[in-house]
C-alpha cells in the first residue's frame, strides 16, 4: 500500500459563495466534503492521501463535475479552472516540458446544433491549452462547396476540422495547423475521416494517411485509415501522433496489426515519442485491447495516469476511446481526464458535443 502524502487541490473562483471538496483514495477513510479555504482567485484544500485520489467539488451545494464522474489524479499539485485539470497554475506562463493531447470522436454531424458543439470543442482547446488534437468522425458533406485544397484533397465549406480551426483563429487568435483526410462515406452523405491539429509554436512537419483495413473502398464502412501527423516539439524533438477510428468485430484484429506495423515503421524516423489516439471500438481488457498491448510496444496512457480509472466509460458504459503511448517514448502521462460530459453545470465548457466523451491527457517530458 502506498504511504500517505500531501496533495493540494485548487479550484478557480468564478464568483461562487462556497466550494467544498469530496474525495477518496480507495485505501483510507477520508473526510467527506471539507470546506476549501480562499487564497487569491483559488479555493484551496490540502490533504493527505495514499496513491491516486478521486475527487469532486460541491459548488454552492451542487456536485461538480457530477455526482458520478470524479476527477482523478496522481500528481500532488492540482489546479481546476473551467472544469479543466492542470498540474500548474493556468493563470501563469506554462512551465516547460508539458504536452497536452485531446482526442474526441465528433459523431459526423449527427448531433443537434452541430455548429454550436464544434465551437465548444474549439473553446475547450483554447481554455485547456491543448497542444495536439486528434479528431475522429470528422466529416464534411459530399455536396458542400469546395473552398480550398489541402494535401491534394478538396476541403469543403462544412469540414468540421476547418470550422474548429477557424473558430480558434477568429475567437481566440490561435492559428492551429490542421491535417484532414477521409476514409469512407458516413451515413451515405458525409466524407468521413479523421484530423489532427497542432497549436501555434509546434512545427507541423507534414501528414500521411494509410489504410489499415483490407478494404480501401470509400463505400465500405470497414475502410479504415491511420492518419498520422509529424511534429517537432521544442524541448522534446520529433513526435508522431496518429488519429484512428477502427472497425468493431471481425475486421478489427487485422486493422490493429496493420496499425502497429505502420506506427512502428514510423518509429525509426521519430525517435522521441509517438501517441496513437482515437476510437478503437474495443472495450478495456477484451481481445482487441490485449492485442494492442501485446508485444509491449504500446502502453495505455490513460491507465498509467489514472490506475483507478481503467474502466472509466467513454461511450455508453464502455471505455473504447484511448491514447496509446509508444514504450520508451520521452513522455510520461501525468493527468488523464474525460471531457465533454453529458451534463450541464456551472462550467459550460463541459457541454456534451458527441455520443463519445473526449480524452485529455497531460504528459511530461
């Protein structure tokens, strides 16, 4: 059993009259809902706990983020602002050696008020100081007007990555690089694919798309690609990030094998780190998950950052959205958080944007 150590948790004061903290570490009986003191713009509570803690807030009597979805953390100093967890004060310049990666399936225009939801994704990227974003079910209508060419592809007016990037630039002054490609028609009307986005200051070295499925037909639902983006991170070096959306059922095993072969082929050119993000359509601990981890080349970054959260659902009651870190990478997962929860609350950034939750992981290097 881990020995108890000191944690300090801070919650940004956005005008609340009272904030309390409810927490446990799964090993010791801890006090419920102790009041937090006020230090500058933060509500603060220090506590002793053994290992990873799960915690939630009571804000003017209401649970946040919800009564059933806690935050989890292994790191000792924690700041929460706009519902987003940091290991540093987000009001100050960010320390060196941090990489924040978000992955989310956007559900291909099947949500009501889809444009508002895309704007919420952009808002979260900006507020969460996200460095790299991996998007799946990121689509454009096949009949929408073509507005530009990228990497030889027609980019249409309603391209979801284009809209998010435009919102980031117009509203927040952040010029994210972005790379998009599509694998098959979704819902018979959309050119459905994946995208990657990188924050200003990170050099985008190029992108590549490769089919990992046996089928490469645009009309087959089992045509699946690995979309790779190549980055140069100051202080880290070369980083490969993959955005993928695998099939469920029988075709999945061969797709996992092809994905692993492709990503490890790339490892010779990107020695610092690699992360595979996306919707794997496989449950934690089942055959596809074990296949992905077999051989020891890939690690479950969420499980490393949140050992008690390995079964945290991201779609219905299952965890099927992952970030896998290449073993030996110069990155260490520190914080993991599910975002875009299907509930409202005092922090509207948690508005549901898809039938999936997003996965945000904070790495150190």
